[in-house]
C-alpha cells in the first residue's frame, strides 16, 4: 500500500482496545445537561424557560453571530433548569437542563428533503440550522468552513477518518457501521462546495475501514487515501500536507490552499440533517482506558453525564486518578464524572494512579527531540523558555501562534518539561497583547 | 624597537589630546541634580514610579514631569533626599507593605485537582479557575516571587507565598501579577491582618480550608472598631489597627495573624522586628 504522511510526529502506543466493539446505544439519563457553549465561537442564547416541554430535536438555544450554531434538545421532556452548570471547560457555564419523559419522540415539524432539489446555499443553511460542528473534537461550526470567500477557490474536500489519537475508535466504528451515511454526507458537502474531488484519509491501522470505503466510494468517485500510522496524522494541516503535499501558510486557514477538511462524523451528521431533517443531538464516543471495565463505543445523546457512560461500560476498574474527555494527547482533563458529554466529546478515558507516569521534571538537556517531533517545525523548547520568562514578543517571533497544541513535544521530552502547556500559556499572552494594541 | 615605542607612544599622545579636546568641546550638558538624584535612588529599576528605570525617573523629576515622592522602594528617606536636592519640601506618604491574605498552604487547604503544568499562577488559574478549591487562596506557584525586584517574597515548602515586612518596599509589582488578587497593600505599622481572601459562606470555607475566615463575626463583636465583615469575610479597619490584635485568640479558625509574633508556618523569614514607624497612640 502506498502510505502518505507528513514530516515530524511520533508513534505513541495505539491502545485501540475497543476497535472490535460495535456501537451501542447509551440509555436515557435522569437528566440531560446541555451547555450553551459546545462549539468554537459565541455561545448560543437559550430560548426556553423552566417548565417548557420540549421535543427531541427542538431548538433550545439560538446561534449568536456567524461563528455560532443553534443547540437542540437531545430528548423529549421538561426543562427543569436554565442555569450555570459544570462544563467540561472546568467552569460553571450557562446550560439548559432537561428531565427526559422517556418517550424520546422527535419534533414532528422536522422534515427531511432530497438534496438534489436544494441549492448549495439552502443546503448550507440547513447544515447551520442543524447545529453541525466539526465532530473531530475541535467543534468548529461546519457552515463557516463551507463558506469560503469569493476569491478562494476550493478544489479538494478532505474527509478526516484518521483518528490518530490513541485509544479512540469512535470514527473507526462509524466508518464500518455507517459508511452509507458518511458517503451520502460527502456527496452533499461536495454539492455545497461545488467541487468534484473528495478524498477520505484513513490511517493504515484501520484496513477494514479502508477496504470498505474504497469499495463503496468507487461508484461515487470518492477516493480513499491510506496514511502512515503516526500522531498527529489527523491534525487538519498535517492531513492536508500528507494528502496533497500543500502546506497551509502560517496564520491562514486550509481554504488558502484550496482545501476544506471535515471529519467523517461531520459528514454523517450532514446526511442526517438533510435527508431526515434531524439536527445534531447525538454522537459516537469511545469510553475506554485502564480504569474502565469494558471499553465500548457508545452512541450518546448530547448532555449525557459521563457517569452514565462509565456505568454503561461495566463501571470503574479501581479509583480514577485522571479523567480525560477526548483523546489522551489533546483531550481535556475533567474535575469529576458529573459533567455532561458535549458535541466535541469523541471519547472518555479513565486512568488509575498506577497507569500514570511519575513525572519528575528536570532541566532541558538540549536533546532536540521536541524539535524533531514538532509537526509544525517549531522550536518548542525555545518558546517554552520564553514562556517561563513571560517574554511575549520573543515567543511570537518564534511563531508560537502556529502551535497546534498536539502535545508531541511534551510526550517526547525526556526531562518531562511541560512544553505544550507553556506554549499554550504564552499563546494566551500573545493574543491578550494583540487585543490591547 | 625604539622607533616602535616612540611612534606608538606618539600616536597615543596625539589621540589622547584629541579625545580630551573633544570631551570638552562636545560635552553634553547634564543637570547635576539629575546625577545627584540617581545617586540617592535605590537602583533597583523596579518601575514602581511608573517609569522603566531609576535613570528615567531621575530625569523626569528634574524636568518636573514626575513628582519627587513616587519612589516607594526608597521610602521617606529617599524622598527627603530628592526634595533636598531639588530644594522643595518633602511630602511623604505613610510607608506601605504588601501582605498575602492567605494561610491555606497545601497542608491546610484542599485541592480541586492536581496541577502539573507550567509553574506559574496565571497559567494554573486558566485551568478550571486554578487547582485550589478556594476561589481566592494563594496558588503558591511563585509568579509574585519571580517578579519581586527585592527578593522579598518566598514560597514555603507547602506552597504559600509569604512577604517579608523588612524587604518589601511597597513597589506593588506583585499586586498586578497575582491572578487571585490575594496580595494587598497595607500600612507598615499595621501588623494584624485577617489572612483570608474567600468570600464564600462559612460552611463552604470549612469544607476546603482549615484556616479560612468563616465570617462568624466574633472579631467584630469583640473589637467593633477594628473589624468589618463584608460578604462573609472579616477585614481589619486599618485606621484602628492597634485594637485588632486584642481578639487574636478568640478567632475560631485562627485566620487572624499578628505579624509581630512571626510569619505564617513554613516561612524561613525571621520574625519581623518592630515596625519602622511606631504604632500611633491616640
């Protein structure tokens, strides 16, 4: 097989224990906590009040601005609270709490339509109204990526089925079980962008998914590109480099090189939004890690508490010491299991104390491994040194803002220095300075 | 050999003469007062006056663009010297000292999570509002220690910032970098402080800190002039601080400390000597 890749990166242990487990449906929780900020951009505005009865798929919050999306009820029931609740970000943020009635009935006004009868703009509006965001974890509103300015000509649609984060298998299972929806979604996305060429990028550790999509995609002229198993192969700019050989210039978006990237989960959600008229109210998430008894791939409603997901997977195996939402490399550590799953929850990882490395930070030994591993070709150790000294201008000169926070530098560092954490901190400092000037 | 010595020596003499003439002819007029003021400034370049360094401040004072009493590190003595050089009357403010209003080190206050990132309070504060369960407590990662130009701040082994009352000059650099606003400027002669920065209600404070103020108002009942309670947090009224020390023993959580008896637990600073300015007696 001809495997493509990008320079840099590294090979963390795969640990995809749940790859063979079919997607299971997670039952309805006691209450669904649906936060108003589940996407990059302005939080949505709640438009329901306590006591309202809502149907599954009904809008409960309106988008605020262009880079924002509406939020929908993920089951039918009664709104019991509109208040700040603990969010995966670690703070109490505005949320709508729904007590499900157990009927789980869809809003009847939601009607599907044939994409062949709709124009590109109509499709785009439907995608926005369905609240679709990037399902890989970054949750960037999908309609924004599908609206390139006039002067940017899009040539290739890349569908991200790489799933390079260790442990996660949600996209893998989705490709095996829901390939029809994914391919249909790709057709719709191609129509919105008005282009022909679509390439699905998949890492070579998922040969069954590569085989299946190659076979089924052939009739629709959708290409599949097998990629070398390497982290962060699924990062947007690295994926574009691997598949097209084009490098996205510093400080610009993929549309600069004529590419739009969407996740396989996003493509499947687009298909549902158009064909069935169903908004984004559920997603597939992998629940795994050494602290979980039976790793599984679950179809969860947005707002399901993490504790129910754990319960559904045979409960905890020992005391949890680290709870991560997302993958182990870029996921976000959580304060407790009483936090709701959101649109970007691609996985839930639980580690016990004995699974975690003992970190004894030492001085930088100038080995340069972080520089070799950095997929953006930055000098993480230099930027981190500036971050420690709060030297904002110097860090900016070393292109700290181009860092994608993939964590390769911290992973590879033999002195276990918090490199990516430092760079992330100074990025905040650079942005704050830019805002004040 | 002789020719070499003579010619090199000759060049040296000619060049020295040229330089001497140039130094006289092109000399830049410097106000002698500027040099004199620079001489009496502490030379820490801390920025407390609002200018980048002592040189800039000396110039600004002579120009009249900056007041002569802005050097807090130098204290009253420096202000008087500057005033004397300028031939004006010295107007000095009461000396101030920074105090960390927290005693909840890692042994006494509970953590919300274990923080493993960059050793910097501002970086830690961005992650779920900091690792301490208390929303106002000192994070003890040393951001203030690093910015202090006078080495007046230390972090105890259990992770609590403590400020030396002798080394602190009141430049306020630490105040601006602390993400939790737990450092406060207080009069130097006031040695009794309520070392807590949490406005939460008592039962909640008890849950996460052994030495937090629970807003029980016992101090205010016993010394009504010296304490006020705002949002479940007691505070010393510094105008009447001399009465504040009387209720020390009555505080149930021992969150009131008289610094003249020593610094919080774990600090390596020796107990402070008598304040520079004696407590006022009405």
